[in-house]
């Protein structure tokens, strides 16, 4: 569904890309690491300010993550090094945010552990088939873009829930429901990607 928003994304990024002509996409990739790490710290401290900051910093990280790719394509500067750096920064960001959630006042660390494992598996499987001689697999229903949107929205959901006097929904906080979604649908996405990678590679061996 998010692919349907691609024209809107290009409309936003094209003028910005022209203004940043000559800026290294790898620099933008490196820059995106800081709001990602900051989002994890904001989750840890929590409170209304912390949750709002976590949402904003996650949005900033995602915005820069899209910008580096746009700059690389518009400057014909795509490279294996850029792809590698992007993956490294993305993984540090994913783990930082979910670790911040794990040690926050809103989540059970065990649920966060299952979510982190699922997120890392999905990301690993996405590129492992490519490393094994095939193409990158993107099957499943919970890729990084969908995950990022949930991580932007749910701090706001948590704030609203607390303001309304609901600390839990059926024994889980809103953030714990988020972790359950990330864990369950993340592992389902991993299974989809295992099948896609297997079907792709079995004919080459």
C-alpha cells in the first residue's frame, strides 16, 4: 500500500534534492543515525515530552533515510558502499528504538526482545538472498516502512490513552500491543521472505 504514495514522495523530495545537489548521500545516511539513536533515548525517559520527541525523531530518521536514497538516485551515485552503510545505520536505529522501548515504563522487556528478533530477521532475510546470488526479497506485510509508521504513531496513541485514563488495553499497554504486532507480523514476514528466497535460489543450485 505504501508504494501507492511514491508519487507524493517524489513530489516532496524532488525540489529538496535539487537544493541539496552535490551533498553526499552517505553523509545524509550518517546524519540519519542521530535522530534514530535519539528516539531510543526519548523512549527510555518517556513522559509526554519524551513520547512526542520519540515520535518526531523517528519521523526525522525516516525522512533522512528516504532522502539519502533519493539523492543517490538523482545524482546517479548509487553504490554497494552506500547500500551497506544504509543497512548498518538502519539496524542500529531499529535496535536503539526498540531497546529504548524495552527499558521504558510502557513495555515488558520480553515482548521487546521478541520484536527485536523479528525486526532483525526480516532485515537479514531481505538482503541474504541477494548475498547468496539472488535478488533482494521484499515479501511480507511488515517491512521497514510500515514498521516506521507504527513507531511514529504509537507514541501518540500511548499519550492519548494515558490522557483518557487507560493505562492498559486488555492487560497490555498500547506500546505492548505495538510490540506484539511487530513480533507476530515480523515473524510472519520473515517466513514469507524465507519462502521467497528459497523459491528464488533453489533453481540456481
